[in-house]
C-alpha cells in the first residue's frame, strides 16, 4: 500500500498544482474521484492490467468512460498515466489529491465516535462547537461506538476531545485508585 502512495504522490501533487493555478480544485476533485471509482472496479482493473492493450487504447478506454467531459488537461493527464502504466493507481492519486485539497482549504477530517446514531441535524448542530474547539473547518464522519456508553469522542488528526461517559467513568476510577 505504501508503494502505491509513493507512486501516486507526484501525480497527485502535479495535478493539484495545476488545478490550484487554474482555480479548478472542485472540478478536478470530482473528475479524479470518478476516475478512481472506475479504476477500482475489478473488471476495469483487469482491462487496465491487460498487456494486450496499448497505452493509447487504455487511455481511450478511460476517456470514453467520462463521455464528452474530457478537457485537454484531463486528457493529457490520462495519457501520461497510461503511458507510464499508472492508471491502476488512480484511487491513490484521488485520495492524495483530496488530502492536499483539504489542507489547502484548511479543512480537517473529524471522526465523531458516538454511543448512539447521530442524524444529520444532530451532527450539523455539533459542528460549529467542534470547529471552534479545534480551530479548523471540519469534515465530519460519524462512527458508532457503543462502548462509550453515552456522549461522544472526537478525533481530529492527533487531537482527541472525549466527552463520553466511558471517559468520565475511567477518570473517576483512576481518581479512586490514587
């Protein structure tokens, strides 16, 4: 896995710089995610790994999946990937591009662990408080964790905010032991 990220990084960085210069981060993000979804498909992966197809044929196949939505820059990018036999790393390129995009936009991923399911309204009402606490725009993802008993635990990078009942009980137990 680390090898694929190492291979994908220079392509993602180059496309990110291009997209940033052209003011097209959102468009490139969408196109790369679509390409990554296609490349992750088992049948498509088999086609891309087929030694009987030339690089040009593989590039044409990938471009045809996008229909008429292929501009010159995207077509050139696909050609470069096909020529270097790197179309299979499109999922890693897209993932690394998203990481760069989030960093440039000042957005951090937040994993909200909750003892009970949170609906969208509950998640959205928590977001301003969490963004103020972590001093960043957050992209939340909710994970169910019944071991928390109640409350939430939020992980943003290497920072943790734990307001769960489990954390409170653990703190009380530690106090009682001392």
